[in-house]
């Protein structure tokens, strides 16, 4: 298993296809995937494995029961919270190895208590008002490849 450059946290993901796709992107970039329960699918879900293709076996990943359990396993001092409520563009943040990228549920995003507790760490991916949001897996890819671009990781 590879040593992760970054960490991606999916807070209570609901759609297995998205999680599988995020896992595939994590392998491509060298990030560890963290899943915070409850999940909207089973971890042996056919669609999760199918969307991750044969990359799932190469993925460094872990599932935890809740936010407190995540904090006990993963230092969150360098966590960035991606939300449409953020005012700082993700391109204005300076990413470095070990950073944690946190994404919320597909239907509801991150809970208000997390957003309130981390107001200075909220990032936004700018999109036109005509679109309500981006797909979760697309958002993760945008963020991870920006971190990779900033740090020139080969």
C-alpha cells in the first residue's frame, strides 16, 4: 500500500458510483480515502466496485463510524472543507502534503456544525449560478489535481 500524499474524507456518502470514482482518483493521485459512516451503500456494493474498476484493490482506504472516530485516527489540523457556502476559491488555498480534503453528502453537503467550526477553512469551487452543484467525484478530482499542480508531485 502506498503512503498517502493527501487524504480525502467523504462525510456520509450516499452514492456508490461516486465513491468508487473518488477511490479511483485517489489511487491516481496517491491520496487515502476515508469514509465516515453512515454510508448510503454497503462496502461490498457491486456499483462501488464497478465504478472503481480494478483500482479498488490498490486503494488505501478506511471507514470510520463517525466524525469523532475520524479525528481520533486522522489529524484534522490541515483539513479543508469543500462547500458551496465557502467564500474562498480553492485556487487561493496553498495545499501541501498531508492535507485533508473534506466533502459532504451528495444531497446535503456538510453539516452546519462542521462548517461553523471551520469557517476559516471553507473552500469553494467556482461554478456558474445556472448549476446548483458539481458531481462529488468531479469536485474531488478538481481539488486533488490542484494540490498536485501546486506541489509538482510526479
